[in-house]
C-alpha cells in the first residue's frame, strides 16, 4: 500500500473519529435523594446550568437613600399604592422597576412624561395592578415563595413582556381534519416538550376553576370513575411543562414507588401551592386586565398573556437559583398602608399612638374623598384589632373669611370622618368629637383637615 493510498484510507477513519468525539455525551452531575435502585435521582448537565446562570443573576440593587423626608403622596399626584413611601424610597423603586421592565424606553413606557399623574396609558394601569399582584404573591403565597419572594425582575428580566407567557388556543377545526377530534394530540408543541401530548395543558389547570390534576381514579370502574387515558395525557402534558420549566425530571417531586403518593419529596407539596398561586395570578389579576390591553397584546381568543411555571423559573429549579431580591425592596412584601396627606394610616394590628391620620378636605367641602376613605378604612381596621383604644377627632379651621362658617365647616368634616369610621366597624362610643379650633400658622391644607388621634 502506498503512502497516498494509506492516507486515503485513514482520512475517513479520522473524520469519523472526530465526528463521534463531537457527539460524546458531556459529563453530568447526579443528586441521589431517595433509595438507590428506585430512580430517585436528579441529573444536571453542568454545561446547561452554566448557560442559564447569567440570565438568573439578579441586578445589583440601587443603594437605599433612607426613609427620611416627605412621603411620595405629598410630593406627587395620583400615587395610589406606594404613597406612604418616602420620596427617596419611591424614586429608588420607580428607577429600579424601569430598569427591570423597560430599560430602553425608560419612564415613558408607562408615563406621559409631561403629566406623570395621567392614567391614560394602558402600561401604567397594568403596571399598577402588577405591583398589587406582586405584593399579594409575597404576602398570601408564602407557602410557595417562602421568604425569598418575587419582584418584577423575577418574570421580566429586562423585558417589557415576560419571555414565558401563554394564551388560550383556538379550538380545533373539525371540518378541516378528516381524522376528527384529535383532542389536541399528535401536534408536537414546545409547551409539552415536542411530544404528541395535548398541546394546551394550561387552560384546564392554570386559570379559572381547575380540572382535577390526576391520573389514577378515586374509584374502581365502572362505579362512576371518569378518569381516562385522555385525561391522563393532559396531566402528563402539564407535568412535561413543569419538568422543562424547572429543569428537573419527574422524581424531583414524585416518589417512584407510587407517583400518586404524597409520601415523597417535599417539592410536590410546594408545587401544589405553586399551581394555586399561578391560578390566582391568572384568574384574579391578569385575565381581568384584558380590557385594558390593546389588540396586539391579546391572544387569538382575546385573552391576556398569562403566567405558568416557566414565567418565573425560566429553566431553573428555583427562580434565579434561590437569589432573593425582596429583602432589598420590602415595599413589595405586602400591601402598604394607604397614604393620606399629612399622615400615614396604620396597618391593622399595629401599635397605636399619637396621630393616626390627617384627613384633608377640598375648599368649602365636607365630603370624604376616595383617597381619604381608604386611609380611614385602614385606621378602622387597626382600631378593630385594638379594641381598648379610643380616638379623638379634631377639626381645624382657617381664620380667613367668615370665622363662624369656617368652624361650622370644620365640625361637619369631623362628623363625616366619624361616620366613615362607624361605617367601617368602629363603635360610636370609641369616637370622641373635639371642639373645632383655628389653625395657628401652617398651610392652607392644614386649615382643611381632621386629625384622628389616639385618645389620651
């Protein structure tokens, strides 16, 4: 054999060797969390985890500028949720939220920069409701998010629209398919890992009144057991989504001895709480916003883009692999007490002392505004929780103009606050009406106020 013929023979062999080397399975890590031989093991590909890590690193929080100074509700108009924050805290959160959601568009994504109080932009309406949703998740769904919590960044990661949302899909056109009703099967979709399982496992389980997520029927046939193979396949479709969303396999949540048994990894209970949380998000916060969205932000059936497990997890078994941003933004840990100009109403259960709220009124008016009514309701909640506390209502008047009429108006304003407290559940014998008095110094707003003070 000549050298040339030997090279010709070795080249295909060398090329085949290199090709096979390129197909070599990368080394993987495994974590055993059950009895050996039962398949209770999690397999992680270090290369996949390394690729995901940059997208799961939270941004460095802006430094806090302190809680001193005027409240946001005193300086800005139409601050409905965060008015009790100091201007420093409020500005820090607004800047942070902008960088989390609309880093390119900036404040103009939600606001009319010429009138920040304007609510005409749908993005501002949606953002306000999403803040409420985040506070609800952190306070009412601790069984799933624990103390780690979530922030706007958890879902958005620098994008105005989260990368992982879903819409309801149109029903199958039976006339166009000679096979008949495929029940969403045999149409590989990313939502179910490109399998032939039903491609919409979200609508039955993650919005509205859920269907049972189960495979094994509660009764033996034929005594009314409606668990079928088709229902099992819908369930498996949801499980495929959850597995892909968290980057884990089935044994992360299930006991291989019996997948229906709850005697297994604690993650199954946590996942159950997570499904309830997602259902609450979609049903009570996102779906009702569909009338606020423009047509281009709605799905083919006119619904808003909703959340599923991937919205927060994005391939990680814990969002951001367990990093917590909530500790740096405590204003998202739960609803804040309503703000009323001149004071912040206490949260129910808080220790009560001094001035609980200062309720301001419009010129010549004695009716309670919606903003003030919210603060009065919060004060009432605190009083209901502290049954031994009584309050004094002090109306103030300005000496400008007719002094007698001003004092009469101050008295009527105190009556209005009293009636609002009573309507919110505070007994009449716990409310003392003080004699109206004139303001000494202060501003025009100070002259049109009623103070709610803890009685001495």
